[in-house]
C-alpha cells in the first residue's frame, strides 16, 4: 500500500486532496510536530483490512454494533498432531 504524509495543517487545508489520495488506495498519514498521529484510509481499504487481519470479536467494540451478525473470519485449520 502506498502512503502519503501530510502535516495537520496541510490536512485541514487540503481535506479534498487527502480524500482523493485515500480513495485511490493510499494511506494518508497525518503528522503533528513531525510525529504520525492519524491515518486516513478509504472505507473500502479499511473494511478489507479488518476482514483480512482482525478477528471479529476485536473488529466490533461491542456486540450491540453487530446487530446480531458477525462478519465471516477466515482462519487456516490444521489437523492436530496427537502422536507424541
């Protein structure tokens, strides 16, 4: 994933530019006093990252946010080796 860095001041005056970069698939890193403080991603990228990398119970802050349905989580399964 490509990244672009903006200061907080640049972000405030260039929100449209930041949104355009994020919509194009980039992560926009926003800094404060040269330290990264925030990241702007497109919703599509955010949802993809959440589905691929975070277990469902961590994806939602509380069960109420799920409306009773959790997203599917892909986990590799292995046969346990019980021959010890």
